[in-house]
């Protein structure tokens, strides 16, 4: 069964499912490209490790370093036959700091996969292919580390293909002379010999996923990737239709109009 939408399935973006989709789509892309690039090139899956540092929760910010509670006993008297003897209150105990609970930063390593096209003879990197994850796009350590790796590729003679199938978080940085360019999804092709210019394929939830070129060495023709066909194959083989709770809204949520549109398609196919 193919994806029940003309383009991207927004339910695949959910945090509980996307890691599986990311892993599977990387594998399908490798197999597809390996059949197309010819004997001159090899397509390899590489492992990327991101080190994330989780900050303390915001509700602990602004609290004092030490909180001290003070307790003093009241004065009291003793009845007597003669003038009452007033006994002064016992001196207060020494002030004792009371501990509070704090949260320390915690480092976590996240492993994700990417693709590289290299020359068989020399091992030279020809094209880096990135399928973005929330780790890459979320503000903080993950985005910073990805942007550094992105810039490293952009400073080399290698091409960069960047696939963003996630609506969550701000897109990776690019500039457009006409101002703001908003889209749900995007595919970026940065050819080494055309930098700083690059080719951007923006598309929205209701659009077809565009086919895109993967550039190789100068003089070799591009190979074309039909990403929608690969997603359909992955969706069908992994039986994602059994895992996805289509009766509930996706994460991240859709706009009201897009949700109505998506729900209508799902009802037509008996999935909602």
C-alpha cells in the first residue's frame, strides 16, 4: 500500500516513528543510487554522532544557591509563690542550610546515518547526501554541530544534497533575493562549481514530492531520485499503515485547513 497522500505523509514525522523512517529511507536511497551511479562510484552509509548537552529545566533558573529556613522558639514563664521568674527563651539553634533539588547538564550521544558518493579508485568524496532529522534542526548543540559539518562540505569540491522532510523547527539557512520563502518541506542541491548558488525544491504538504538530481563528477550525468517512489516502497514493505494512529492528529500538528484536507483523504481510504 502506498502513502495515502499525494506527497509526504505528515504522520511519518512523529517522534516515535521518524527514527525508523530516517533509517529505512537512508537504506533505500543507498540501494537506489548504487544501481544508478555506475562502476566509477560507490555509495556508502556513514554514521554521524552528535553530542547533545541538556540544560537544566527553566523552572530552576533564578533560584538562590542556598535556601535557609529559620525557626525560633517563643519565651515562656514558670508560675511561683514569689515574684514570677522569667526564664528567657533558649538561644536559637545554629542556622542550617536546607538543600534544594537542582538539575545538572547531561550529555547524550545520538547516532544518525547519512550517505556519501565516492570515487571507487581514489576514495574522494563526490557528493554528500543528508536526510535531516530533528536533531539537525532543533536549536542548540545538534544544529550547531550539523551546521559546522554542512560548512565543512561546502568548503570542499564535493556536492551537497540536503533533504528536509520535517515541518518542525526552522529550515536550514539559505538566502533568497525575493525575501521570505516558506514551505513545509524542501530539497537543496548545492553543486560545488555553482557555489554560493544552489538549487532549491520547496514543496508543501499537498504537493507531490519532486524528483531531484544527484550530481556526480563533472562530465558525468546527474542521476535522478524519485523520493516519493522510495517512500511508497518503504511505507509498504514496513507496513507503516499498521503503526500509524491516523485517528489522532500528527506531530507536529497541522493547520486547521490542512488537517481537514488530510482527514478527508484518510476517510476516503478507510483509514480514519
